[in-house]
């Protein structure tokens, strides 16, 4: 007998919710909880007074329309903690809300966030960088921990968000470090490698390190970069202090977002709350692996698409994020990416959107639906120009040379990159309609750098 999909048991398209209030919507007098889980027969809410409480108070939720369970609790629940409890094969399983905006260490519990009580002084009206021609963008990729961890960095908050707020820091021989170094470089945008909550480090162990491409709670800042991962307020405040400091120094902030897969397809809020919906599967019911990480998110499904849209809009509004770099963007369907562009442009007309126009393996998303190089034509979405990268330095993983280390015959590809891969004339024709649709680069965090190719 073959694997029986839940889609054989429930018609998900009959339970689509288009409201803007999934998650915990906080008001001083009440909090409204809503979670989409149409196939579940029972869901409860559990409230914890503080992050270190071992026991919580349980409330039954009410099943409403469109597969949404909801509950309104009167009173002030600001900055308290919550989870959902679902029954699976007779066993109660506790899970955070995928829409939660705050969390305790390692995402163990979600948080009912009262942002007004957490925001740093001056946050609401802090100076936002001036408008910039997207064609003049200079992006610098940075890992939060790497930015300041060197013992000669001269920074106090090593490995933390707060390191980005430190001025006048110097290293050996008086060299500029930290924020002063970024200003010296003249970059317009700082691309932060994943800063949402990811599952590949224990936030309580400062020595643990990972790039962060292992999502758990997409709408929560990563706790290992805060000075206190247990108290959910701290990571939010310090993350905003970092953004404010960068903005006030005319540096825009780009989030590296990984909506194409999750760290685990089993112990994940999506799967616990609504099994089999959020991931792509083949005709045998097996997870497909276009990400190379064991699973791939089904962006083409209505409620997954909604989650991605809701998430990027949240970061753009609440945290004033200036741009989004999409990991393995070809795993997202074209319609989803175009909707992302439209919605973000309404919030910030100058938002920068770009990503990797490839997958990490074979995907079950049809090729003509994948947002690959060339599919960005006519949009305000840019793609990494790997043609230009390879022409300059050679291949990514081997000894093949590029233009700068002695290979001949690559002038045509270099010229195409210089003109922004547009149709310049009948001879120079690229994959873009406008130069702002391509990101010219030589090295990023993956594979061999330019320095490596000269070794």
C-alpha cells in the first residue's frame, strides 16, 4: 500500500484564510490568538508568565471558519510566553506558533510581543538612509558573529548585534574596525547572513557557530547574537539598536532569508500544526529535496505563500529592513516572487530584493515555475550574476581560471556584466531588461573566493 497523503483526507483549498491576524495580535486590554490548522481536531493554548516558568495555564481554542483556531484572552498579556498544544496519535505535542514574533532560548516558547515596551529610545523616528538609485548599490555580506569576534577587533560586544553600534573602534596598528570600517569601505547596504531564529546552534552556548541557513522561527531574531537569549525582549531590542545605528550612519540593512526549506521537516511548527501541507512531495508521498537540505517549502501553496508574504512585510514594517536576499530563490515560484515585490514596494519603494536564481538539487516545482535567471525580466528583483562571477575568477570549486588569473577569451562575458547584462547592442545581449535586475559579484560566503583562486 502506498503512502496516504493528508490531501486525500482534506481539501486544503477549501480552508484558505486571507486575514492579516494570524499569530498573537497584542492589545493592552486583550490578545487575539489565531492559528491555521484545518485538519486538527483539537488545539489548546498554553500561557507562561515568564520565560523560566515550568508550568503554564491551558486554554481550549475554538475552531472557526477557514481552518483557523482562535481565542481571545482579555487582560494585558504583553511579553508573556505562549505555545500551542496539539494531539497527535493520542499524544499531546507542544509547539511554538510559526507566526510568533518573539521567543525564549532556542525557540522553545513563543512570545506575545508588546513592541512599544521594548523598542530602544528613538526607534520610531530614527533617521532612515536617503533614497538611492538601485544601480548604485554596493553590498557587503557579513556574518554577525564574524564581524566582531577577532580578539584584536577592539569591540566590546563581540559576536553580538550590539557590536554594530560601537564607534571609534580600532584593531592592531590603529586599523579601523567595526562600523568605522564599514564607513571607510563606502558600502550602501550591509547584507546580514541569517539573523532570524535558526536551529543549528544552541543559543545558550556562546562558542557554537553556524552560518544560520537552518530556519526555525522565521519572524524572531536569532538569540545567540543577543546578550540574553532567554528573555525574549532582549534580542528584539538589541536587533533594533543594531539597525538604528546602521541607518543613522547611512547604511541600509539586508536580511538573508531562507524560506525555501526548514531545518527539520518533522520537528517543525508547520508540520506539527498541519502535517504534509507546507512541504513539496512526489507522487509517492516522499519529501522532495530541491534545497539539498532534506526538504523544500511549497511556496506555490496558498497558505505557505501567505506566510512568506506576511513574514517579509512584518520585517519591513516592524524592523524597517531595507532589503531581502533570497536563498535558493529558484525554489520559489514566479507568482510568489512577483507578489513579494509588489507588497514590499508598497511599504518601501526603495526596497532591494535579490537572490540566488538556482536550486540546491532537483525540485518537484516545475522548471517553468521556478524563479530562475531571466525570469526577473521586467521586475524590480535582481539575481546573482554567476556568468560574470565565473568569467572573472573561474569556476567555484576547482582550478579553472578566469579573466583575472590568466584565462583568455572571456572579454565578451566581462563586457556583458559591465553593462548590467542588458541588450546593449546586437552583439552584447544579456538576461536583463535593466541593470538593476542583476547583482554583479565575484565572491560571497559559498565556495572558493577570488583570493583562493590566486593561491
